[in-house]
C-alpha cells in the first residue's frame, strides 16, 4: 500500500549507482554550459557604459562569483565521482549510504544553483535590453 509520493531521498535509495553516475556526468555538462554562458555575460557586461553604472558593476561582480561557484561545485562532483569509483571497486571503509546522502546534497545544490542562475540570467538580459 502506497503512503503517498516518495521523497527525493527515498527515490535516491532505490536508484542504481550507474544512474547516479550518469546524473553526476550530466551535472558536469550543465556546469560547463553555464561557464560558457557566464563568459558570454562577461563579454556582454564588459562594455564601457556597463562598467560606468553601479548596477552593471554589481552584475559583473555576481558573474565572477558564479564562476567561482561553478568551479567549487564541479570539484565537489568530481570528488563525488572518485568516491563512486572507490565504492564500486569495493574499497573497505566506504558506505553506500554516505555516497547516496552526498549525492542527494549535491542534487539539492544543483537544483538551488539552477534556480539562482536562471534569475541571474534574467537580470543580465533585462539590464542588457535597457542599454
């Protein structure tokens, strides 16, 4: 008997490690795409009239923060993938449950960052339209 919709963690527990690996690889591709977009925004915001405005400077600063966050998030995912490799090899002292909890945390970070980056993009494009 079903007790209602499953939580993210319940769904994650039932997922195979190969599916979690695939999701991690997708995250790295998404981050690479975001980095390309961020370079575009940097070029867009690197105009003299943008530099002169306080709002434009704020957007440039946010763009730099995003770049740093991309790197941190990507590094976390790469480390997570290394842990998966060690887990698959059967290395002693590793917990499948710990891996899955970390994966769930990264998934939550990706969801949050996706929403925040979409808002940032709206700000940049809204500002660029006014130029």
